[in-house]
C-alpha cells in the first residue's frame, strides 16, 4: 500500500527540481487516495528514520550502499516536496466537491486533514449544482442542494466558495479556459 503514491511523489519532485515548468497541476484521486497521498511524505519519513537507525545499528552486518543511497535520495526528495506543499505561496489545494451529504462529509474530512497537515486550501469548488430553473424537479433538487451549500458555508466560511455546473470533465484548452473563468470570475456564493 502506498507504492503508487511514493512513485508519484518521486516523479513530481524530479520534475520540480528539473526547473522546466513554472506550474504543476495535479488532478488527484478521490478523497481517500488524496489523503493517503498527502500523508505519505510524513509516513515515509518515519519509515526512513527507522531504517536509518537500523542500518546504523547493524552497519557491520549489513552493507547495502545502493539501498542506503536510494533511501537518502528519497528522504531528500520528500523533505523538498513537504517544504513546497506546506508553503502557501508555492502550493495550494483546490477542493472540488458536489452538493450531497456524503460529499460534504468527505470534504469536511479532507479539509480537516489538510488543516492538520498544514496544506493551504483557499478555494472550495462545488460542482454539479443544479442551475435555477422553472422545472419543478430541478427546483426541488436545487432546494435540497441549497441545504448542503449552507452547510458548506457554515463549516468553511474562510474558503472562497465557487459554484459551477459542469456535467463532464473539461478536455482541451477551450473547456479549461471556460472552467477557469467560472472559477475565478465568480463571486463567492
């Protein structure tokens, strides 16, 4: 467990250190996997400390220079990634959710973990909010969603909340531009 996250972290750090890009956007897995990804650097550092202490204690018995160097490199990369991740001037997480009770509970857990970890989450994007309509079914859905949106407002008053309605994932520059305009042009709801 966690091997995918470790490989992703090391790949991201190599790209960051390469200096070939000004901005990285990570479209992460759903909440549970994202939490594991965010917690992974701290967990791996604890593992590495335990391994380093074992290697030092039994250095006469074990001589594994390749593995030792790999662990030192991994430790350096993780420290770099954590430093960037925890600096709100360099990194932020945009929480994306939908207006359902289950999604609200997941988002609350995510933002609680981010606060504990020190990860900045300045924007809460609520997608798939039913647009205002004269359709009775749509109006009923919207009223139900408004209750959940109120819970988001109460719990996350310090976040810039953006409400959008996107049925599909954005593909291509035009759809990304439209989504960006919806996010950054919208007034807090």
